């Protein structure tokens, strides 16, 4: 796999490149369908499968403060595209100068002259170029004169649900991780570094926790979840509380995980939390003992879920 951050980094011409373009936030099952089409066409013409994506999300540049919370940080997105079997990835810095390129210029100077595309595969609603002026009709028009083929992928639906990044964001924000998994094709996860917390979990409650500082922008709805925790590529079971610890007086937002059968200090270490099932909403308890009793019930429920393979 080759990864480029600038079109000018191409040292030797690509071999019959078959291309798809998009933000691909989430790298969900709709995106994976596009990638499969790209790989299949590449195999048919002895070509290379190519994905062009952008960093940051264009809306974060064009409408600062109004961009959507990303499902996948850039590093994870690139890892997922690579894992999908794509041979060449372009992760292009999205700037206002780049946004000012007209749709025709983008096709002529970038797709044809820089990359030399033979075919392009896009989603049914694809648009591009300055002011999103480019569309599938323009691609087909210039494809005829520029000698490249255009394929349009139909929308992907699963259980009659349209697979889209917008739909997945909504499901995660609602805490509906099972439907989010259905559309993503994998468990939703967040990652980050473990930081020093209030030291209440083990000292007061009997359930020590790892307090995560997430790099992710999209965090599931406040509540308690059964999770898998990846530490140095080893999977552990756990229970994560997302919220404000109201029993102790409303505190700062936190993501705290009690890892089952684990006693090491993780402060300063990076971990990944994969959400398996929402257990309950966060609530204020009348005493620390009541909270501790509820956490014990949460842990028992999580163990039952893991042992019965409901994850």
C-alpha cells in the first residue's frame, strides 16, 4: 500500500488507476461497497485501486465550528481504508485554496494529468469542486472526451436502513450502538490516553477505573456500556461510564472504564474502547454505597453479556 499526502509525490505513473473519491468518514459498509467495486474493476484491467480522501473534513474549513463530529479520526480512517485492501491512498490537505479549484480543473489537472485515471467510481449523490458545482453528469461528459469511464454506486441499505455517515453519527449520539454496528460493519470505538482521574473508583467504590482523554470527536450518549478494551493489542472486557458522575455533584465530563480482571496502572498509555452494549443511563444515587452496589450489578450484567456471546 502506498500513502501520499500530495499529488506531486507520485514518482512513477500509476498503473491503470481505478479511483474513488470522498471524505469516507466512518469507513462504513457503504464505503466498503465502493472500495470493493474499485478493487474488482482494477483487477479486471490490471490496474491499481486508488482512494482519494481529505483531511480535515471540508466542512471544518468552509464552515468552521459547524463541521460534524468525526466518526473516525484521520489515522483510524487511513488504517481502515488500508485494511480494506486499497493499494494507493491519497490523503489530501483540504484548504480554502484547494476548495477554490473548479470542478473542470479538478478533473483535468488532478484526475487526468496528475493521476491518469482510467475509471472512477462514485456514490449516487457525489458532488465536488468549487461550490460543489461538479456532479456525475460532468464526470460523464468529461469522461467521454478524457477517455475514462464513470461508474455510479447505488445507495446501500441494510435492514431497510440507508447506510450513511450522518445516520451513524445519530445512532452513536443516541447510544444505539447495535444499529451503529450494523451500518459500520464493526463496533464503534474511541481511543486516547489514560489520564489521572479523581481516584474515587478504587478508593471509594471498589472499582478502579481508567480515565480516558479521547482523541475522538464523537462520543456515545451519556450512560453505562459493556465494552472491550484494547491494550497493546490485547482485548479485555470492561464497563465504561460516560458522563458527569452526578452522585458526587455534577463534575466535568469523563469517560471512565473499569477493566475486568486487570490491576495495572495505565496512566499515560493509549487504549481503545470498543462499545458492545448500552447497559443503562447515568443517574444520581443517594449514597456511595448505592452507587457501588449498582456498579457491581453493571459488572455482573456485562459479564453475562460477554459469557453469552451477545457481543
